[in-house]
């Protein structure tokens, strides 16, 4: 019996030792998915650093000096100490905020779109035509009746394929896309920019979460595919890699608009809090902050975010609240500004995303404390105000893209005389279509041809004194070929008084 007890005791001790060893071995063998940032573009030495510490390289990024990798936990501290390394951070998940629910809110379609003055822009023929918008989100139901016509493509970085369909439980990406660009067809809802082209860049899974590396890939895709605006209706903690990717996209000319986060009076989240990104908070019908809204100096603009009805996956509409719904109102307004023509407001010789940002700030309806404040930022985004002073001079940047609809840009000329200056860089021709009350004006429409894609400048006049005219410019040439169109309204001086009578 004593021998049997000793044997059992020995067996128990052996099993305890075995499991302890297994646990230690498992802990030592644990790997973590990380993003390793370097001081220069990573090459063989940087990859060798990871491999020599028992890690594996999963890939690189196009616009930031970093590698995605799997590294043993015990090796992370050693890699951080390398003079080659700038930072090592976990490839963590970012998420959409859970929609804030208000069961007592009224049901009225697209109240936010009208509240910020979008209809007045639509009535002037300014609808976002020719502007390309990437919706980095859970995907889009591109078969939805309000989105199908404006859907132009995209990519799924969650499953790494070309089908970025929205599989989220709350139709998050589809809802955001509808606020931006649901078509104006008299049915369902209408978007702020109902003729803009929308691209689904799926960086969040069906549960509303996505890795930092997926988001960075999505930003790279947006730059590579020449998006004008990126909407980011999600958030999380600070990531140095994500900051670098946002900064790189902004420097490349992309306007970035993000939800400030449903933090209920807390600090805004990231990426909205980065300097290169416009942080948007949410308001209700009375221009009061939504109960979910954050507070902080990072907030730039406010927009409707309470009980917003928009498109739902599978058809129809659904109602959601949050800063995720506020951000696309600003994205759509930026698209209206771009389609109407960007002006060089900062006098740097360029008409670009920085000028659009200035226009959004200066035209916002100031709410709360005078000037910029921590509740509303510069104020409520105002589509009408943003377009009110575009009559003097408008600059259109024409770029030949794959789809004709993505290349065309239009402008409405209110009654008056206009000088049109075209500075061609590499186009073969421009088709200029002039319309009055929806009918083609054959006497004014024409094809403008250039000589062998050489730089060339030409000037001519358009007489719109009798009626408002809609002018659509469509570039012809190789992909990426460009021209600048400057539209300036002539000031007609009154006849001098005859003092001899």
C-alpha cells in the first residue's frame, strides 16, 4: 500500500511538472501580431532583425516605413532596443462605436441632409459629380437601390478579395454610404452628394472591428486609386503606424474625415484626433450635442448624428445615431465643394484638400462659444454656406479616370458673363456640354481639342445672362492625364452717368 501511495504521489508530481513545463514552453512560444516601424524604408537588414529573433515577416506597407510581423513575446523588448526600430506596436483592432439608440426620436427621412442645406446645392446643380469617395468601413450593399448607380468598386481587406459586401449586423457601412451619396430619385433617402462615386473599402469585419494593418492597407488603396475623400466612421486608441498612414494620405492630397467617437463627454478617439484628419461630432435637430458626443479641442466640425435614417443592407432604410452618422454629412459636403470647384484659399498656388478643409471651417455655422470650441469645433457644417461665395472664381481639376462618370465635372453658372480658361497639361480633348433647364445648348456645347498632349492654355467666354447654365467638362485622353479649368465671373460695370444733360 505504501508503495502504491508513493507511486501515485510520484505520478501527481510528474504531471504537475509536465504541465508547468508545457505552460512555460507555451508562454515562451507565444507570438504576437505586431507592426514594426523603422527609421527608413525596411530592407534586408530590417527583415533579418525580425527573422533572427524568431519572428516572421507578414508583409510591408506602401507609404509608411513599417513591416507587419509575428514575433515571439519575449523578443519584442529586444527588437525595440534595436537602433533600426522606431516603434513596435500591437496590430490591434479598431471598431465602430455601437449605435446610440433613441426610441423616442421621430422618423423623418434624410433630415440631416436637408438640415445642412444640401438641397439648395442640388437645386443649383451641385451634386458631387466627378468626386471619388472611399468609405473605409464594413463594406457596402452595392445592390441597394439608392446606392447601385453610384457604386464604383472597391476592395475587401478583411477577406482579401474584390467583393466588399457589407456583412455587418447593423448595416453600418451601407448606412454611412447612403448619407454620403444615396441617389436623388424621389424614393427612400437622399445623400448629401447624390451624384458622387462611392467605393467600398472593407477594413472592418461583420462585427464592426478591423486590424490596424487592414485600415492602413485601405488608406494605401485610397491613395493608389486616386480617391478625393476618405470617410472613417470608426475609432480606437492611438497607433503610430495609423498616424503615419493618415499623414501620408493627407500629404498625397486625400481629404480624411472621421467620426470623433461615441465617448459620452470623453476625449475624441483616433484616427479623428490626428492633425491630418477632420474630427466630426454629432448633433440633433435642435443643433444640440448628441448624448453620445465627445468633448475636446480636436473636434473640427459638427453634423447631424441623432436618429439619422439612411440605407440598410438588403434594401430599405434604417435609423442609427452616433458620430459615425455625423462624419458622412461632412464628407458629402466636401464632395459638393470639390464638384463645384476648389479655390486656392491659402494662396499656396494649389487648389487641393487643404483648401476644402479651410472652406468647411470658414463656412460652418458657429454654435456654442464664439469661434472654435470643444463642443462643436468650428460649428455645424453648412453646405449652402460653403457654396455661397463660389461665384467669383472656380477651379476644376480634370483627371481622366477609368469611368467617364468619374472623370466628368460640372458647374452651374448663375446668370452673368463668364470667362473660361483651360490650362491643359496632357489631355487630348475636353467635351464641354452646356445645358439650360435640362436641355442641351448645341450652340454653346463643343469639343475642345489640344495639340499632341502638349501644355496649352486657351480662353473663351460663355454668355449666361439670359438663364442659368449647367456646364459639364469631360476629359479625353490617357488614364491620369489632366487639365485645369478656371471659371471666372465677369464684373459688369454700370454705364457712366451723362452729366451734360
